């Protein structure tokens, strides 16, 4: 019985000293390392996707868009002449910053001048930040118009990027309100809807 036990221990000791055992150890270590790397990669990918989703910007227009009159400052021109502009607010309600915010009357993303001349061509807004801007009246009149239940509605678009370079577009639908002549109130538009999409 003692000899049998000693023989078994000797055989086991010989097995662990066998060079093939080192190969099995190395293979196991490499496999465990590969599995660990795969798990880290999957967790990081999920984490980046979650962070990316949570940091998306959402820029919208807020109403009312009120008609304002601004005196022209052009040489050799009547000092009583003025330009009509609609003033409104744009706000980033997303969790991440919105960069290079521009506007357009078409959804093709052309980088044409959209905001009034004395205002920036593009804006940058951090989360929950807003700013006031203006659009010339003639620009509003260039927008696509449709009549729904005797109400005139128009659309314009806001284009912007997140901090990772992804591009977004917000479609803004506005509806015209007739000025109250009795109260000498200016005409204005109300914002009906802001719809955001990611441009791929």
C-alpha cells in the first residue's frame, strides 16, 4: 500500500516536471489573458457607447419669434430706413456641448449665411446654455411654406456637431401669428416642433 502511494506521488511529480506541462501552463495563461482582454474591450465599448449617448447635444429654437425693426447704417441712405428681423432664442437642452451651430432654409446642410449679418455665423453652446439671435424677415419668407387648417407654417433647420464630431440636424416648424393691431403688437411666429436627427 505504501509502495503504491509512493509510486503514484512519483508519477505525479514526474508529470509536473514534464516539459509538456509548461506548455499547458503557458496556453492556459494566454487563454486567460485573451478572455480578460475581450471582457475589458466589451466593457469599454459599452461604456463609450453609454457616455456618447449621454453626451449628445440637442439644439432647439424657442418661441416667440418676434418681429423687430432695426435701423440701417448704410452711407448715402435715408436714416429712416430699417430692416425687419425676427428675434428668438436657441438653446442646447442636451447633456453634451453643441459645436458649430449653423442654420439653413434647406436640410442639405449648406453652410450659407442664415442668421442676421450683425450676429455670428455659427454658435457654440454648452449643456443648458442659450443665446439670442435674429433672422432677417426675407430669410423667413424664403422658407418652404405650407398651409394647414388655414395656418401658415414654415420650416428651417439647425445643424451642429457634438464633441466627437458626430453631426446633428434639428428641424424647426414655426407657425405665424397675426399681429394684434389694437394692442400695436408686432407679428410673430411660434415654434410648433423641434425634431432632432443624427446625420450619418
